[in-house]
């Protein structure tokens, strides 16, 4: 199964001292999940999950009337891709 999530650029808060706005950057996340059943009864299987396959970062920027384009970036988090492999089963 493949899941996708799009988050548009959103306004979060206003900086009181300057009147500028803090924005969260747009983000597209793609996740994948797969299961391979080892038994016909589907009570034991291997699973694989991949989260954030595009390695999208999460950033914020400050935009105001006097903010130069090169000075807008406030913060950036880059978490990478997370892979999980394991056993799935029922008794």
C-alpha cells in the first residue's frame, strides 16, 4: 500500500515586534507498507514500512515587508527516510 500526504504552505503565527508572519513550508510525504504472509492462514508474515520516501524536510520561514528573500529561513529539520522490517503474527 502506498500513502501520500500533501501539506500546503500554512501561516502559523505573527512576530509581534516586526509584524512579519511565520510560515510552515509545503511538504509532500510518501509512505509505503507491504506484508508477505508466510502461512496460508495469514497468521504469520513479514512486514516492511517506509516513511517519508522522498526525504522531505520540514521548514519554517519568516516573511514580512522588510525581510530580504535570503533571510527568510527560520528553521529546517531533515529526518531522512525511516524503514521498519519485522514479523507480524496472531495466535
